[in-house]
């Protein structure tokens, strides 16, 4: 039981220690309009930050597209 409890504590510590601020850069492209770039800082683990960032990707009426990626600080 002590080993299980200790393992859980180590797992929680490792998952929290992997948290850091990551920058999500989103670029909006529209025909005949200059590209617009925005940056959002996401303070989370790498996997969750990637998921949050890429969930912002979208296409509106086949003209405007938004592409988001995580960049290294």
C-alpha cells in the first residue's frame, strides 16, 4: 500500500512539474487581406497545451482559415 501511495505522489509531482507556459501562435489567412497573427500563452502540460492550441484551428465559409501551433520560447 505504501508503494502505491508513493507511486501516486511521484506521478502527481512529475505531471505538475511538466507544466509550463507555452506560446500558441495563430495565423488567420483570408484571400486579398494581410495575414493576422495572434499569440496566446497557455500554462499547462505539453499535451494539453497542444490540444488547446490546435482546437482553435478552423475554417470559415471556405475563405478564412486559422492555423495554430505551439512555438518554443
